[in-house]
């Protein structure tokens, strides 16, 4: 499927420096998640995600 724009849509592209910054921020958050979740078991992580999904679906947080 091809990409298209309408008169009300705009395309936005990152500069090479912006792409490097996005990658750096991504790596920072991946590392932070690993540090924060290190003491939690895989089963506990799954339970947490299940509970957060339940909260989100019932609280209607979606825009």
C-alpha cells in the first residue's frame, strides 16, 4: 500500500541529527526499563501489564 497525503495532511521528516537523538532516547528508555524491571519476574511483569490494560480499558484513557 502506497503512502499518500491530502491537502490537510503534512509529512514530517527527521533530520539526521534528529534521527540520532531519537535513537539515543529510545536506548535510554530501553536501558531504564531493564533496570527498573530487573527485580520483577516475567510472570509479575505479565500480571502488571494485564492489570494496566484492564485499568486503561475501564478508565477510557485513549484519546
